């Protein structure tokens, strides 16, 4: 008797909800029939024209509309662009979170801050372990990155296996833990990989990314060269391996270490508790005790390597840090590269530090956590995917990886450069983009999530560019002008130095108001509109500026 063939009519859907066309806000939904698994839940930082915005998180309308299908968030590693949106999104999509131990430790700190720890199911997963989530089975694979416990994912579905690398590099001599599990990638390749989703951040760079361990020698040399100076090193709070190497050098040269910056202190504390960092006894000291040691016997490891205005290093640079003052002779080391868009902010901090007499070092003190072209080729060669979907990067990075895939023999029609919101349906028979779901950035301002929309942002941009004019007038019950119009300027012109201009504008609008009132116009909306149009035209003619004009009418009894 002929066996019945096990053929499923359903296809796997891959839906990026963020993380494409940009660095940050990484989030991808995998859907098969009644099951959705979401990989990562990251944020991005605001652009320069997003005045007052703290951070940007993905729009998860699609997940909320399909809430019954969503089984879990599965997290690759503990960087903000992969976990930062979790506390906000879990309030609307409350499903379990799966992650490796340090990643989970950092997530739990965030959940605690937002009062969500007791309301969120969490599961720590070991490398090599797989979890069943509806129609999916997710396996965590050991990789290397600039944070401990980074994982790639093998996503098993009835349609086939998808390998998602997360952020990764190939480091044969990692500072902590084991090297990337290349053997497992090869085994998956032999099983047959339907699609590869590979980190594109460094896809434009030829060669290999150096091992994190190579910086150990660099730090030793810098410590030896500056034995008579206080050393301050700025790096990413999450780069635990970098902090480990700085501590190793400090211990070797007999220096005490201060860790400064709220996020840095929190992550290092978590890493210590999970034994992901080894700090010799009596090496760490509290910042309060810094004054008890000579400068040449101390090292300060701090946040602020990206020029963030409120970070510890920026406050030291501008003289507002309460515990640390920059002095001539201090050696400041930037152990990071500026993220695209942060160059001006970093340059500003470097200039401020230099003006205070500090020596600033920012070359050859950083290695990337992302794979260059040869490492990307290695992952492709091991996994032999049928389809490829470059992820994690701006369009130029995704395109660079697409060229690599073509060089390796993957057919052009099997390479998909997706945009956020695209619905890619695939199985062994083929793949195609079949639709689009709502995506975008939700703006977070203080405690407000999504309450600052395009209109508010446009108003803020307008206020920043040309300022505001407030026109105040009083009308009585008979609709007669009894006070004003008075004009108040903020961010447009300084009134005391523009008496003639303001007086001319006041007379002009007064005449217009009398004309309206003589014609028995009592509609306040009409009066406000005429005020805005009249003053807008007047000030454009006189100044070539377009301030926001806000008329205020008060009823005087």
C-alpha cells in the first residue's frame, strides 16, 4: 500500500517588524498557521530632529491583532537594540520570554524597573537546548559578539529550518566562554537549511574581525605608557568582555577600578552574580573612595562613549559630574567607534575633554562585535541555505551581504532584501513577498508611549526652527476689544531689541481686529485664523521667518 505523502499546504511567514533599513529596533515575527514566535524586541535611539524623544520602539499592531497566536519572545542577546523595547511591548503583548542567562539577567533588571518582573514568564535557555513553541522548535546556538551569552537561533518549522545568526562574529579566542559553535552550523547545513538570516552590520568590510582578546595587549601597552596618569576609559556598558580586559590590565599595574554610569554598574553587577566576569578581590572601589587613592593608582570605567549628553563621561567633560573632575594629565580612552549619527556628539565631548588638558586616545582601542565578509562567507558555506534574507543594518549593508551571497552561488531570485513590514512566505518549493503589515516607530517621551505623534513632533520642529509668537487679546460680552492685542515672543525675536517691529505688528493686528468687529464677526475661530494669517504674512515679509503663531482670546466680563 502506498504511503500517504505528508504535504502541508501552509507556508512559513517571515515578517520583519523593525531592524531593516536602520541600525536598531530589531524585531522579526515568524508565523506558521496558528503560531507566531518573535525574535528580539529592540529599540532605536531618536534622530536629531526628534526633539525631546527618549527612544523609539517598533509598532506591534500586527502582534496585538494576532495576540492569540503569539507564543513567545525569543532573544538573541542583551543589547538595547535587541531587548530595549521589551518593557514597553510586554505591557501589550504579555507572552513568555526565552533567553540565555546573562541576556535574561539584563532583561530582568529592566522588567524590575518597570514593575513587570512578577507579571512576565521567563525561561533561561542553555546553548544546545531547544524549546517547543506551538508549531516551532527553537534551538539556541553558541556564537560570539561584544556581549557574553550571544546566541544564534535554529528555527524549526514544518516548512523547513531557518537559521538566524543574531549579531555575531567568529572569535576563536573569546575573553569569556567558548568559541562560536561552527560545528552546529555545519550539522544544520547537512540537515538542509531553508533560509539564512545573517547579520549585515559589517558586510561592507573585507577580511575577518579581530578577536576581542587582541585588545588585552593594547590596554597593557596603554597602562604601561601612562603609569603616572589617572586613566578614564569609556566603553559600552554591555561590553562585559571589554570591561574584563580593562580590569585585568588595572590589576596587573596595581590600580583600583571605579565603575561609573548607572547602566554600567547594573550590567557589571549582573555579570558578577552570574560569574560572567572575574574581578580580583579588592580591585573594585566605590566612587566615594576615589579620593583616598593617588590618581596614578586609579582607573575609571565609564559610560558615555557615544557622546550621550546625560552619560557620566559627558558630565565629566562639561564639569557637571559631582564626583569626578577632569584634570590636566588625565588620559581618556574611547574604547568604541561612534555609531552612525553620533559622530558630532562624540567630537564635542573629545573637544571638551581636550580643553581641560586631558590626553584623549580614540584610535586602535576597539574591535567590532560583528562579522566581516570572510566570516559571513564561512556561515553561508557551512549552512548552505536555499534562500537568504540579510538582516541587521541599513540598506547598503543588506545589499553588501546580498552581493556576498551571489558570489557564493546563491541565485539572485533566492536573495530577499526585505523592508520592515514585508510578509515573506516560503517553503521548499519557493518564496515570495505576498503582503505588508503595519510597521513604524512608536515614540517614547518620558512616561508617554505613542502620545507624541507626527503632529506634535512637527510642532516641536517648528518651535525649534522659528520659535513661537503668542497674541493675547480680551473681548467683552458685546464683542468689543477691551485689552490687547499683546504680543509675546519666545525663540523668535528678542522683544526688547525689536520694539519697532513688535509695535508695527501690534498696530497691524489691532486694525484687522477692529475691521472684523465692526463687521460684527463674532466667531472666535475666524478671528484667530485672520490673526495668524495677518501676522504670518507680516513677519515673513519682514524677517523671512515663519514662527508658530498662537492667538489667545479671553472673555472679559
